[in-house]
């Protein structure tokens, strides 16, 4: 029993930790946090590289639900009925999402269950995937192919859901952020160097102490730009993001399940 209680305590702490970065970003008026991760990538000996991006479109009620449920007794109601309806999630689905963690620590069944919940609710979870084939990887290299897929996946999500870029913040798993919207989408298609593609490592410790990372001039200038088409938004790398950030963990799960399905299909075809 003690072991079970210890596991439960660690799980609650892990969920709280996973959500802390995004809750802080939302408090800083970034309404849309896009997180991305890949499956395959460096070290992949066969098959494609798959990158998934995920954004929780209504984060406040979802995060409240996840955190409040974590602290509730099993006998107590999990959510007020009104809030449950606004989320369009069942109690069972919320329980499944509470399992979210580093995809490498989850079983295939857990990953599949979380994946199914995410894909069933497109009004709550904005999701895109991009992939590069083995042939494309051979033609360039795995790192370039992966960075391209990261940028493509993020760009597709922003454009498909028409997100206001002054309210968008991107977090990608790894050491380097991709250059998104490196080309202006206007008619002239003028090349513009992306403001958000940097090699800078994301320092999560600056979030709580108001570090300079959150107040640099480039971000302020981005938010003042009145032309949505030409706006850039910050995208920062986060080492081990899939183990530390909720939607990066979701993206990791989506990428892995998607790639696993592709590989199974390839084997079946052959």
C-alpha cells in the first residue's frame, strides 16, 4: 500500500510540474502554447521522422480539471457538470489524460488511449503532424529533415487554426528551435529572418523569477506588430521537454503513435 501511495504522490507531483510552465505562459498573456516533439529523428535506423505539434485551445478549464481531480477523493465528483460539458470530455477521458507523462515511461496501451482522446476532440486539441521519409532523410540529413518537419508542423497548426501570433508561444523538445515562417506569407513572399529560431537553450528557471528571457525586445516588438501575417512569435527549445512540459509530452505521444502506425503499415504492405 505504501508503494502504491508513493507512486500516486509522484504522479500528482509530476502532473503539477508538467503543467507549471504552460500555466505561467498563459498568465503572461500567451493564450496559445504550441509544443512539438519528434519520433524517429537522430538515431533512427529505419522509417520516417514524424513531428507532432499540439496546442490546448481551452487550457484553463482543462488544467483546472486535471489539477483538481488529482487532489480529489475517489468518492467526490470529479468535475462540476457545467465545466465537464464545456470541456466535452468524459470523466473517463480526463482520467486517461491524467496519465500523461514522458512517452518513454508509458505503455503502448497508455499512449494509445491518450492519443485516442486527443484525436477525438479537435475543438480542444489543435494537432498537426509532419514527416520526412527515409529517402528525404538520405537526401539531406536527419537533423535537417527533423528541423524542417518541426517548422512545417508548427506553421501548419498556426495557419490551420488561424491563431493570433502575438498570443502564441512555441516550445520544442531538444536543444535547438526551428525557424518558423522564415518566409513572409504575403504576396511578395519576401524573405524575412525568423525572430524565433535560435540556438539558445530555454532556461525554465527564468520563468518564476522574471528573468530577462521573458522581456527581450524581439518579443515586445513581435507583440506590437499589427499585421498578423508578418508577425513572428517566440519558439524556444526545451531539453527533455517531453518529460517536463504537458503539451510537449502530448506531442511526443502523438508522434510516437503516428510513427508506430506508419511502421506497422509498411510492414503489412511488404
